[in-house]
């Protein structure tokens, strides 16, 4: 698998006091699918600036019909909404404090709409600091709800069909980790942390981070965002993609081993991650049960202490020890729940990658069909050159030589069209291959770090709480040893 180095435009961030609430750009309607971003005010003492941004909502992998050149890359056709930086500005990925696009999320707020038809929902502050020229200003601040994140990701998936778009945190998994109430401070904090990780992955991606939909999400006012969402039409493309994906895996005649192996890898990895999630869930349940049993033992020891005169202090110490261990066990389970969360995120990543591989298979299927058609058209040319038109019925109305020349010309024109289609589908497939290889190389590096960090977090939680339990047991051991020594001394005295 090729190791494609990451590139990223790195510029030093200059900290200024300019802040934009909402977009600094408005979207001019250039087609029926264009997203409109209405202009927001740039907070400046001297002036209010307005600019126009054309946000194209073109999707898919189509090519110009009247282009006669061999297409060496279909990058532009697959990523029409991307503003890529100049090649001279591309350098290796820089540390976080040197990135040219930094997005932070915070300040969760529960909204209770007056309408009885809509329930309460949470919004988050999304603050952007950037030095990119595609932004009018260096600072933006908007508020977004979870549904806005969902819309934005759906648009990115539709645009970058051969890139692995990071997954969003799953609602139901988060609700299992914390209380069922989705508006507790604990739940909102978990959701905020997960959304922050999602945005970090997007802004760190050397291609997706330049997407216009992402720019709209980061800068548009609420009204402008709703306008953009209403103009985005992804249903037809989703249905078409579903139909095409259903046909892949069956019609491919020459599946590439590299990507078949990737499909198998993600399938196996997803099963392993699901098994870890299941075991972790059982561990947390067992831990809560252990907490309950330890608390019961603590209560029993406390009652026992009440009926013992000389040994009462010993049983009281045991009661306090079991209580401490019980509380520590419960706290450990509470802290382990979010520590295990990244395993589910990577399970969702596997599903995203498998979807991309299916779309890549659809491109290969298109290419195989184009090659088959090319072979047929080539045969038609050969057949036209060998044809004897003197025996044709049309020879009664035209000279055989002209009939043959016309047939050859038509066959060659059809062959040229089929050859162009074959080249274009080949370019589509190779472009998809390179996207996947680059994303996989990047994903494997990040995954290695993330999984290691996850187990470090799990280990830290265990160590911290087990240390409390150890200290509790060490404390009670001193009391038990003193009691045992006193009992031995009393026995010896009685014997004497």
C-alpha cells in the first residue's frame, strides 16, 4: 500500500480581536443546486464589509462531454467544491498551534423552542480562527446543533465519495454511556468532546478541510445555513448510489486484491471492535454489581461492629474500607465508560471505509463495462473494414465504396467515443485508488496513536482507582494486624 505523505497549508496564526458572528460571505445562486450563504456583518469600528462567495453544490463524477483530451486526473470533477491551496504553500502537517485552520467547540446550551411541535435541543458554540484566503476574516463564531453536523457530513460524503469522511458520534452509544437524559451536563460534555474530535479530523484532512460546505458550516448565519440546507439535494444521488452499490461485488470480473484485502480487513476489525465493546459493556455492568455487593458488605460490617465490644473498631474499619473500595469501583466504571468510547468511533470508521470501498467497486464496474464496450466497438471497426458492401441492399442506391467508407467512419467514431469513455472511467478508478491509499495511510497512523492513547486512558483509570482501593486495604491491614497481635498476646498471657 502506497504511503502518501500528508500535505497541509501551514501559516502562523496572528491573534487579533476581530470576530465574525455568522458568515462574512453571501452565496450567489449560480445553479439550481447552489447553496446560498447570506452576508453577515464584520464587526469593525470603521466599516462593515460584505463579500460574495459562490458555493457550488455539484456532486458526482461527471466529465465534460466535449473534451477531446485524455484526462490524466479527475480530481476536479470529483471535488468541485474544493479550494486547494497553491502548491508552493503545501508543507508537511504542522503542530496544532501552527495550523492555518483551528476550530473549537464549546458552551453547550439547551434551547426550549416555544412551539409544542418541536422538543428541546442543544446547540454548541463553534469558533473558528484561520489565516486562509478562502475566508474573508480571521475569526468566526456561530452556534450549531447536532442536526447541522449531520447535514454537513452528508454533504461531504456526497462530494468526496472516494475519501473516508470521519464519522459523527453516535447518539445511542453516548446515551448508554451516561444518563438517559440527553441534556445533563455530563451528556453535553461527552457530545461536545466527540464533536470536537470530529471537527479536528475534518480540519486536519488536506482535502476535505478546504471544502465550501465546511466553510459554510463554520461561517454562515443560522438563516443562511438553513437556506443552504434547503438547496442541497442529495436524495437522488443517495438512491442512485444505493442501487449501484447493490450491483457491485457481483458483476466485478477482476476485483483488485489490494482493495479486496482492505474490505476483509475492515470487516474483521469491525468484528473485533464490536467484541471489545461488548466485553467493555459487560465489564461495566459487572463493576456496578461489584460496587453494590461491596457496599452491602460494608453495611454488614458496620452492623457487626455494633454488637462487638472489644472488636467493634476493627469491624468499623472494615466497613469503611469496603465502602471506600465500593465507591472507587463505581467511580472507576463511570470513568471507564468514556475511556472505551473510541472503540465505537473506530467501528463507525470501519463502516465509513467499507462504504467508500463499495463506491470504488462501482467505479471499477463502470470501467469494466466501458472496456467491454470498447472491445465491441473495436470489433465493429474490424468488421467494417472487412465488409463487402457490393452485396448489400443499400448498394442499389449508392456505390459500395461510399457505403463501406461511411460504415468505417461511423464505426471509428463509435470506437473513439468508447475509447474516451474507457479512459475517463480508468481515470476515475485510479483517482479513487489514490484517494483511498492516501486516506488509509493517514488513517492507520492516527488509529495507531488513538488506540494506544485509549488503552493508556483505560490503564490510568484502573491505576488511579485501584490505588485508592489499595490504600484503603493497607489502612485496614494495620488495624487487623494490631488486633491479631493483641489477640495473640492475650492468649499467651492466659496460658502463663
